[in-house]
């Protein structure tokens, strides 16, 4: 199979199920942003960090492919002709949400309580986490917009929301692990 198909040369692409849409369609924007997020998470995973975080990030990357597949499937294609069988797309469940919540709780147990917003930075690896967090929030916003147009699985929205929390706490934990300064944002007084 060749990488180039030439089917998108006129600015359209196929969703799961074969429906062709413009490449700037909200569904494409949605799962494309999830793909971008997945690449940023890969960059974090490539850093010299604890193997526990690497394994968790690998699990998250795997689930982001599931999220992308869900977002790439229009509602009318979710059910096959007999009305019973769904396309072969895995789902995001409460178990994946709990997995991230447990990882967050584990990291937070050794972190000082937050009293202020934190400025992104302090170490390149920490900055990569903050960039991924921001891309995750954008992916979430686009998925919410898509959900306003065509209903999507609630767990996709919940997963993206929780993932941004995970990435924020991971950035704080990596600051601690890497002895990077965590700079608090103190608003100027006028």
C-alpha cells in the first residue's frame, strides 16, 4: 500500500465509513488535533524521565488513537446495515478515566499544595508537558464544538478533560524530579 493515494488532492478526505468531507471539516480538525497531541506526548516520552511516566504516556498514546477513531466516525456510520453491529471501534470507558485519576493522585501525593498558578517552563521536559497540556485543551475545545454539531461519545470529552489535568500534574511532578524551579504567577498590583 502506498502512502500517497491522491484521493485528497482536491481538499477532501474520508472519515471512517467512507464519507468524504473537506479537510477543514470540524471532525478532521478534531481528530487532527488529537493526533498533534499524541505527537507531543511522544516527545515527552522520549525524554529522560521515570519509566512509570513513560509507560503511562504510552498507554495514553494508545488511547488517543481510540479517541481519534471515535472522532473520525460520523454518527450515521456508527451502526452497520443490520442496525445492531457497530463498526469495529474500541470505546473509552470509565476505567481509562480512573487510570489517569490514579496516576494524578499518585503524583500529587509527593507535590506541595498549589497556592498559585504556575508559569510554564523551568526545564525543556516540563515545557513539553505544558505544550501538550495546551494542545489537549484545544483538542477538548474542538471536540466540544463538534459535540454541539453532532453528538459524540461523552467519555471522549471526559478523557480529554482528565488528560489535560494529568499533563499539568505531570509537569509539576517532573519539575520536582528534575529539580527545576516552579515559578508561581503573582499578579502585579496596580
